[in-house]
C-alpha cells in the first residue's frame, strides 16, 4: 500500500512529501528497534537479578553444610590422632584400647562436600552465564566450579585409599551379638606398626578433606561478597 502511494506521489512530482514520509518511516522503525532492545535488556536484567538471589541462597546453604562438615571432620581427626598416639605406649590399658577402637570407628567416615550447585549448573548449561555482567563474578563462579570438580575427583581417589586402609583395620575386629563389633586387643599388640600405618593414611586423607572444604568455603565467601556488592 505504501509503495503505491509513493508511486502516485512520484508521478505528481511531490518529492518532498516522499522524503518526509520515508524519514518518518525510518525513524519509526528505529524507535521500534530501540523499544524492543530496551524491553529485552530489562528482561535480561530481571533474570540476572533472579539468578543472583538464587546464587546467594545456594551459597549460604553450602556454607552452612560445609562448615558443619569441617567441624565434624576436625573432631574425627582429633579422635584419630589420639588413637594413633597411644600406639607408641609400651603397654596399653583397657581404656587406651577403647580410645584406639574409637579411632578405628571414625576412620571409615568419609568427608562430604555438600555444596549446592543447582543454579551454577543451570547458568553454565543454558548459556545464561552471559547474563552476569560482572566479569569478577563470572571468573569467581568459574573458579568455584573448577575447584569443586577437582575436589570431587580427588575425593574419589582418596576413597580408594580409605577402603584399602579400612580393610587392614577390620582385621582387628570381631563380630559380637547383634550388629556390634569387639576389639581384638591381642591382635593390636602384635601389629601396632601396621595399624599405625593404616590410620596414618586415613588421617592424611581426612586432613586433605578438611583443607579442600576450607578452600571451597573461601571461594563461596568471595563470590557472596561480589554478589552482595552488585545487589546494593
């Protein structure tokens, strides 16, 4: 329709009208594009804000769980080290044997890296990481994800060493009535060196679990601080 009008006006020699109408058409088109861009930008900023809020919730939950895990593993490590120290005693009392038995009991408990990564995975898998305008936060989230994946791989390797050491520890146990186990004190006396070696390997792995958990906590706190600054 508009091209028919242009042809009629051209035949009448009304070129000024054509220029004005063309100008109005171009301006209207550009304004329409600008409005669409503004609407898209506003929608993306709202989505970015939603992601930031969700990340804060995930990170706070992760921080609480990791802190509890570090406290729990630190207590187990102290129990383990107490039992190991008693193995150098010339003679062991019944109470000391119980402490060594307690050390063996916590040796089979593995570290857990209870970090909530649902929102971070969504950002990564959907390509919505581009919505995060802060370069510092994008880098921080990338570092957190890489460290988390690295720790999971290392944890799987440590589990293999734990299983091997736990097998050696189980040689000093004997089943009792029900689901409980007894402690073969004579067996312990005859193989203190082997028992100490097995406990030492588990102690090393538990200490590494604590260190890795603390590294994750630092990354969580750094990213949380960046998000807080963006939302202010």
